[in-house]
C-alpha cells in the first residue's frame, strides 16, 4: 500500500508541470484525476466471496478506494455488492 501511494506521488510530481503548463489544468484538477485513477486500481484489487450474500474480502483496498473517492466505506461496499433494479 505504501509503495502504491509513493508511486502515485511520484506520478503527480512528474506530470503536474506538464498538465498545468501545456493542458491548462489546475493543480487540484490533476490531483483529482490521480485520485480517481488510484481508486480504480484499488478497486481492481478487491476479492469478493461468493455465496448467499456477496462480501468484500479485501477490506484494506476497499478502505483505500473509499478514502480516495471521498465516500463512506459502507456506502461503497453496498454499491459494489448489491444489485439495483
């Protein structure tokens, strides 16, 4: 997890000047894009159990994704494990 966050910080540090100068993005917008990308990568690490009720087994990745997306972990879990009709 720490290595993953370090990689994101390094990516931001190397991409930020390019995004600001060439593309005209604000620093906050670039950071938001990296947070969403990091959250998607964390969601890709999730493992779900099968059975009567689907459950998320990897709580650490779920916590990280929820934090990056600025949502409650309980809400994210429900969105990932319940069907909506």
